[in-house]
C-alpha cells in the first residue's frame, strides 16, 4: 500500500497504520467497579499544577473539589469517590517519576452516588461560562489534557465561526470516542450546542473517520432539521485527529506555524470533552471519570470502560482479565503517541484515553541502519518538517540549531517519521530527547 497517497477530505502527508479497532469497536461501554485507593496527581493537565485544599484526615464527597486551579492555565481537581484523604504526598507517576498527589481511601459502604444539580448555562456570561468549565476540571480528553476553558477565552478582535468536534480517533486500537458517539449521541449534540452558543459560532462540524459508519449514522440520525450541525466523514489516515490536520481536512484551511485554530476562526474540541461539558451543566458532575479503551493482544478481555480518575492501571487491567504471558509492554494512550508504563500501580489520569497491552510482535524494535536519505520521513511528516535532519542533529547534540534554524518545536511528535523509516531509526525518540533538553535549558535560564 502506498503510504503517502493523496486523499480527498484529508491533509497532505501522513501514514496509514492498521487501525486494530476490531477488538473493541462493537463493545458497549461498561462501568469499572470502584476500587479502594485513588491517587489524584496535582499536575495531570497542561499548565500550572492544581493547589490542594484538603489535607490528610479530611472526609470528602464524590465530586467535591479537592484542589483549586493553580493559575488561569490550570483546572480544579475533584474527588472521584466518597471517602477520606489519607495524604498529600509524592506518588509514582506512569513514567516512573514522582509527583505530588492527593490520596483518597474510598468508603466501601457508600453507594458512590451524587446529587443532581443542573447549572443554568444559558444565563451565564462568557466569562462566567469559562469560569464554570475551569471549576469543573474539564480538559481535552483526546490525550493532550489541555485546559478546555483556555480555548474559550477568545482575544478581542478574534471570532469563532466554526466549532469543530474531533471524532476522528485516528490512533490505532482506541475506540472510546467511537463508542461515545454511538451511545451518547444526544449528550454530544447538547454539549456542542452549549459551546456553540457561548462562542457565538455559526455552525458545528463533527469530523469522523469513515471506519466508524455506525457513529456517522447515529449522529446524522440525531441531528434535527434546522440544527446548525453537520457530520463530515473523513478518510482513514493518521494523524487525522491532530487539530491542524483536522482543520485542513474539513475546511481546506492551513493553520500557520505558530498560530492557533482560533486564528482561522475555528475552535476544536474532542468528543469526550464536549460530552463532559454536557454532563456538567446537566447534572453538576465535574470531570471525575472518563471512558478508556483497554485493548491489545496482551489483554484477555478487551473493553471500553468508565474509569474513575485516580484508579490504578493495574485495577483496570485486572478487570479486563489481566495480562497474558506474552505481554511485553503496556502503553498509556495510543501506540503512536502514547507512553510506555513504568509502574502498573500508577493512576489513571484525565488524559488517559487507553491502556494497551502489547506483545513482542508489536513492540519488537527492528534493526537500526544508517539513514539512506530516502525522504520517506519527509513525505510522511504532516507538518512539512525534515525529521531525518532532526535525528542527525540530535545525535550530534546540536539542540540549539534544531530549535533556531529548523524549528524542531513545531514537531508534535506524532510518530509518522519513525513509522515510515525503512532504516528502523527511532526518529521521534531523538526529537523528544532534543525537545526535553531545550525545555530544560530554557527553565534554567528563566
């Protein structure tokens, strides 16, 4: 198959990995039973960590705020269960590092229910609406965990004409967005209408890859005559779900380097994010749980699960039947942009879209050879960068030149370059090393 063919309703470049969604795409969402111990890291979103407002010994209710935003680019955190705070201490993160977290022991005799308190969103000013979304702790649920309310703070002189809902879900294996579009269609449309009205957008466009025909049909059937909503079927291609690629596919407009979607009059939200907004204004429930895909050849019983935030990865996998003997790696997120898990007792976070158990067939690294200057990584890169050059400069530790001359920080680390390299060079890993070094040096200067 030609990895770089040009498609309609798509963007230039990209790759075509097998989608591997057959394990879970027809599995209805289930609820994971509540566990006993929940770990809520303060810095599980982009921006400033939240500030704890509880301490060891405090009793908390499900949905109660336990940490307030640490700044504008930050969100509140809430207890996923009724129970008692046992500590605010460093806890191990999925990557093996330690981060400050609030630890809660659940009350095993509580039914873990919440009272319903709808919020009158129609009467809110845009400033009050933004504050409510921040207070609800809602972040981008596609994996980036960017505070959602920040996207709604539109600078003077900017206007949002299109609200674009990201239902592409282009990462292999993941089907949580797919199932939410099928099973929570009304909530998705309701949440989208809330955001559309508050931003003053003219229309809602829902972009969905064509390998989800039941989701496309469910959405089209639910749209009422006269609603300013349309569904855009998209070609199956990676990374179709990246914000700038999605805008290019749907509207044929490129977001310039260094600019944001709002600069081309578009606001982009993930399917799960919009449903979380709908749920908050309908019931008053903040973001205390999310839908997670548990899949991969190393999982005994794949599933789409509603997981309380702070649940350990081990509990999620145990509910799915545990890992098979052939499992060699567990990944949090998708296989292209996800991270390998260093500790199965680490907690599930707001940005945890999937837990994948992979075997040697999927994780075995091919032999690495010298770069043959074939240009496949350049053809694959959706941002028109030169990944091979980045890899060479990173190996030579010429990090500053990568940033100043070749704009390495424009790379979103989608992994298309590594996927397409016939020499088996881990290009994206070299790029991540360079970017980590540059961020570290910038922090020291500041």
